[in-house]
C-alpha cells in the first residue's frame, strides 16, 4: 500500500496551554512524596515537630515505640535541618534502638544510612562534648542493624546499600572508609564514580562521605602533579569543605595530608606550590599562638615547618628587592639605583649558595604599600611592621648559619652578627619594631648575650662596603665565595683593589687551642694518626667527641658547650678538623668516618665500644 507523504504539522502551544501540565507535574510530585504517608504518618510527623518546637523530649521514648514514628523521624532528619539539630543525639539513638527491638524497619534504616553518608564526620557537631562522638555511635548502630537484617533472612539485592554495608561493614562506614574506597578505585584502575557504583553509593554521592572520598582522591593525585605548575587539584583542595575533611584516625585533615605530600616530595617547592601552601595554611613564620599556625602547621611537625620556612625565605628576599628597586625608581634616587645591582647580586648570591636558612621581612607603611601595589594586594607572607622613621623602609633579617645579617632598603647600615641577634626582637612572636630597637636595643642585647663576639655595622659606601663584610667575616674564621656574591665587573675591580680576603685563624688564651702529639694505637703498634697529619689538638679531639655524641650540631652549640668564642671554634672546625668533620646542607656539623677513626685510635671511644 502506498501512503501519501506525511505533512509537517506545526503546533504552536500557547502559555495558557502549558499551565495544566505544570499543575499535573506538581501534583504528581506531591503524590510521589506522600507515598507511604497516610494519616498515621502525618500525625506522627506533627507530634515530632511539636516536640522539636516545645523541647518536650520526655514523650519520645513512648512515641518512638511506633514504627511509623521512627520512619517519620528519620525522614524529618533528612528533610528538616532544624529538626536534625534539635532531635539528634547519642542518647536518642539509644532510645530508638531500644524501642524498635529486635531491629529497625528497612525504610528507617535506609534513611539513617543516607543521613550518615550525607553528614559523615559532621555528625559530631550535633552532640555535646559530654556525649562523646555521635559519628562512631551512628556507625555502630548501622552496622549492628544491617547484621540483623541478614539474620532475619530478608532478601538482599545486589548493589543495594544494605547489602554493601553487610559485606564491607568492617571498614566502609569507618572514618577512614573514604580512603579505602579510593584505594580500591586506584588499585583496580577504575574511576571514583565507578567505585561509588560498586559500593552502592551511587545516588548518595552528593553528601559529605563522597566529598571526603574525592578529597582523598585529590591527595593521591598530588603524587603525580607537575612540581613547577599550579594544579587544578589545588583549586579543589582550597575549598574549606575539602581541606577540613578528616584524614585517617589521628585527627588530621585532608589539608594536612596535602601539605605533607607536597613538602615531602621536593627539596625546594616552586612558587606555584608555595602560593598554594600560603593560600591554604598561611605563613608558618608567625607566633605559635596564632590560630592558623596551631590549626595547620603545628600538626605537621617542626622538621616540615622549618623546611617550609626556608622556602619562604626566597619570597621575603624577592619582596625586599622589589621594594628596594621600587623605592629607587619612585623617588628617582640615582645613588640608590646605582647601588641596587650590587646589593641584589650580594643577597641573591647568598641564596644561590644555599647559605640563607631563614628570613624575617620587615616593612614600613610606605614600603608595604609599594609591595602591595606590585602584588595587587596579594601579600600573603608574614612580616614585622616598622614604625617611626622606618615607615618608608624595607628591612630583611637573614639567618646564614654561621653569621646573621640585617639589611635595609636605604639609609640603613648593613648589620653583621656572629650569633643570632636578640631573638626577643626578631622572633616570630614580634609584630612591630622601631628604628631605635633595631639599631640600638638589638646590638646592645647581642653584646650582653655574647660578650666575646663582635658585630659590624657597615655603611653602604659604593666603593668598599662588600669588602668590609668579607674582611669582618674572614677575621672571625668565616669564608665566603666572593665571586658568587659580586657582579662580574665588580668582582674584577674587587680583586684588583683588595685581593681575596684571608680567613685568619684566631687563637686566644681562653680558647687554649694548642697542638699536642699523641700516639695512635693500631694492633698494639704506634703509627701516624692519619695521612698527612701527625698531630691534633686536645680541643679538636673534644669537639670530635661532642659531634660523635651530638651529630648535626651548630657551631654556636659547640661554642656554648665549651664556653669558647665562636671564632675559635670556627678556626678549629675549618682548619684543624678539615676532613674529620663535615658541614651539611643546613650548615650544621657531623663527624666523618675519618673523624671516628681518630677517636677510636685515641681510645676516646674505648669505654663505649
């Protein structure tokens, strides 16, 4: 049969024609919502709402003996946040379980499972401190109730949440359950969404439990991201709900885990990674009493914190140099602009030589404005505020291991110390300083604490300020790579005028540094102590033994232990004990294998071995 071609029929629906459909859809949705909500259910719901309003909790034990009342209550928990806040507690869970013996009905049980996955670790906020942990009690109730479902031989459906909890109840509802879900996904090479389907979580994947799963998944991804770039994972982790999600059973958060992964992955973090850490946890170079430090950095341990503080030193140095350059340009100060390349080469050279362990940035109001203008108000690092005549200056404190510098942007001397200068004024507890404190109080306290140690206040004379620094340090037994700290042209002129500074040994009476021969024992025979050296001082032997007992010590620790000037200790470390002790990357000292051999030959270790 041949049919005529179909004609295209255009139907134009007016807005009035669609209104009945809207009404029909709303009516259908209401019918769906009201399924199982007969008169008994609605009466029970009304009584529970009245209890929530009046706080007449005494009627609950009797009311909750009815299954319809428990079904209404568990549904209200899901639908009404006010009811959840008022009618949720560890004690109420006990009342429900006791009233519904031998077990809860299937609908209330599914409602409670949904609530648990929706709230997860946030459940504890609905319990008072005296009640203990609500989440743990909720977990226990759910696992116990699911076990009873199986005991009654009810049909268990595949991929049904009750079936999943029965099979994996030993771990899936626990606080580290999300971590194990993620491990299963990664081990089997499946997506997180596939893992949700496998464990009956599909449809429940918009709650807190699923969010924590995703957070754990991000942590695993941190092991793979590029070390130099900002990762999209960072954007996810910066959401408070993600970063503050629980991680493991030790009270740590996802944010803590993320920081640990990044800190442990690299020797030096890129600017992108450092920016993420600052955005998440703030600057760790603040007082230990500050909330951000206690919340984010303290749980990571001092070793990781010190590592990060060292990284942020580069940020401080960069900001200081930017402020210095900006000031020279904005004021059109020709002298400052001429001096900038030399000061930049000196400070950046110290950083390239890995001599800078820690820094402390200080900014006056005007300098702060310049830096903020450069960074578009994105200044995240912690700094000391300078007041009074320092308002237009930027100052930086540099911990270089065996010496310490305080350098200013302009009209400020370069202060060189041989020991930490007045931690009372430069510690992370300090929030503001004046010119008098920096240039008078700090040097005065330094001399009180270190009467045998010198310091230098160097004026930035264009022709010789670097030489004064090099000579002062050389005089005190500290050698620097001069070429690395000067521009090429400045280095050529420096060598022609001054030559290389000589690190002179400093021997004082109170140091009692002297050489005495001793016989080394080897198979009962006497022989040379070591190749190329037949004598070593008593002090050197004592220092070797100190390093043997206390490895990874600072020069100043050794100085304090023996009550001797730091320059005498540096002389022994760098000259007498060359090859017998080693200065490691953090500028601390350890004993070498040759040094241990010297101790054994001198019988110092005899009693211990």
